[in-house]
C-alpha cells in the first residue's frame, strides 16, 4: 500500500513540473517572433567585422602590392597589365581573410565558390604570360605567373608557409633572369624585382604568425557564403580550388586538359563524395551469371542476363591542332619554335642578339657567330651547336637534348631536364660553369690531354645526381655522395 501512495505522489510531482515547463515555453514563444531572426545570428552571418588577422593582412600586404603596381606601371605594357591581376588577387584574398575571421569554416562544396575571385585572378595572370611568349618581358610575366600561386596558401593545410616559400623560389628563377638582362640598363627592373619578392616574403611572415597550420576560421561565426554575398565577393559559378603544392607546376607549359575531360573528372569526384549512395545504381548479379562460379560462361566468353547494353564510350577529344613552325628575328631575339625533324641555321650579326628555341622535336639548330645567350625550352631530342656566347646557355623543361660549344661559353644552366649532353671545346673546358637543378642524366664531354699525344681523346663524365648533406656547426654542408667498395 505504501508503494502505491509513493508512486501516485511521484506522478503528481511530475505533472506539476511538466505544466510549469509548458508555461515557460509558451511565454518564450510569444516574446520571439518566428519571422524575425535574432540580431546575433543576423550580424554573425552578414555583418563582417575585421578580425586582428584581417587587419594585419591589410597592414602588411596592401602597401607592398601598391608599390609593386606602381613599379610595374613604370615599365608599362604587359607588365603593368599583369600587375592589375595581382591587385585584384590581393583584394579578393583580403575579403576572404575577413570572412574567415567572422564566419565558420564552409563546407567543401561551398569553398570553390568563395575562392572563385582569387582563382580567376591567378588564371588571368598565367594566361597573359602564356599568350605573350615572344615578348621581351616574358621573364617578368613568368615570374609573376609562378609567384602568384603563393596566394593559394588559403587552401593549403597543414603546411602553408613552406608552400608560400616554394612559390617564391619558383618566381626567383625568373627574377634572376630579369636582373641578368636589365640590371645595367634599366634600374626600374631592379626595383620591380625587389617589389615583387617583398610581397611573397611578407606573405610568408604573415601566414606563419596567424595561420601556421592553415587558414583559421571562427568556429562561433556565421555562414560564410551569406557573408560573402554581402561583400559581393562570391562568384555565381563554382571554379576549381587553387592547386595545393602542386603548387604550383613550375613550368606552365603542359597542355591543358580538355573541357570534356574536366567535366568527366568532376562528375566522378561528385559521385565519390556521395559516400555509400554511390552504389545505389548498381544491378545485383545473380550467381548464375558469375563467371568464377560457372566455367561454361568463361568458355563461351559471354554472360546472359537482362542487363541493357552499355552505352558507347564517348568519342575521344580531338588532338590539339599543331602550331605552325616559326623562325624569325624579333628586335634582338631569334625565336625558333614548333619545328619537328628539321635542320636549321642562324647567322648572328650582333653580340647582343639572343636565341630562344621552344617546343621543338628532333630538330638541329646551328648558330654561326658570337651572340649573347641561348635558351632551350620544352624541347625533345634536339641539338644546338654555337660558336661563342657572351652570357650563358639555358636548358629548361626539356628531354634528351645536346648542346655543343665550338669556342667559349661562360655558363650553362640545366633546369628541370631529363637527359642533357654537353660538348665543350678545349677553350671552354676550363672556363665554363655548369649549374644543374632538378636535372637527371646530364653528361659532359670535353677534350682530355695526356703526356702522350697519341692518347689524346674526348672524355665523357656524368654530373653527380646524388648528394649527401650533414649539419656542421649549425650549417648544412653538402657533398657529392661517392660509392666505394
């Protein structure tokens, strides 16, 4: 009997508590109108107040970008045009950093849209470079096209700082060429190089201080996409995210994938992102149709069933149209490009002339006379023979090339090349400096004298590829790795 009374008392207490909770809920719903969101949620999703990281980004990067644009304007032409894309890139990224300080991290499907303005500026800078290879400012354009990929740090985690530094080093390859070409004749070019590199140096310092392991978002913030629309910074159509160190490819010379291939890959990744739902469209195979359980089906080579005929594979995209070969003198620059299986010759008439050989295959070029420099870019199975150079010979992004110096050449640079054979004359043997970077199978042939004239011959030796580095007294010491035994 006592247990029954206790139970009834407990039920009455629960009913009273429930009634009080219902009264409180009714009063709260009356004071809050359903069609008017709270001020806190509205402000968090639309009003964007600058965080400390955004303020520091503007303070550190904006003056450097403005100075770079000013230096580019002094040079003018294509250099100034490309600088405008850098200005647009800074503006878009500044808005993006402001969003990160006040908004929650967006979903992977939202991120490409939010990065659209930045990606568009980067692509425009690279497209301007690719469309103006014969320009005398091609090295300037290439330096910017390589370096602006550093702004892709916002999509890199957990090591954005090394990514920025890698892109800066890629830009320095071309800024060094700018300095060699213009240092003595145009002080504006020297100032331009300093202005460009200062942007990337300061960007690395900023990222290290505020975003060491990746862009920091506000976990208590509002919706990034809504705030971006309020800023007018979101594109209507999504675009691809800036490349992670991938970061950028250093050559920019590989052919672009066709739009059909890109859409196919996009559809593939979209299906994969569906998770378990990706298998919903598959047909269940009966055991009678399994070839590993029915040897007779393997012998016949066919499987019966009610499955419909698979759709025909889409036609392969048409091969890109080959560009017309061209060899012409543009001011002081010989341009030789798009040749296949040809024997060509050039007669240099002035020591300040240069030769640029691009996208050639199975082609031999013979240069007579003394000139300033020779550059070989994106060539395969090609050979160049020249008399004498004032500056240097460069081999970049090429495969299986041969270079012969009949007289003298102060310097030879081999970068991102697989297979290069250098033939030096007796005069060039002891006076030529050979520099290699990311290169393999580089061999050097030169005449070798002995005490017996009958033993004179040409020696071929490989350039070392294996290096050994140790730390000594707080510094890295690198030596060639020698195999013994």
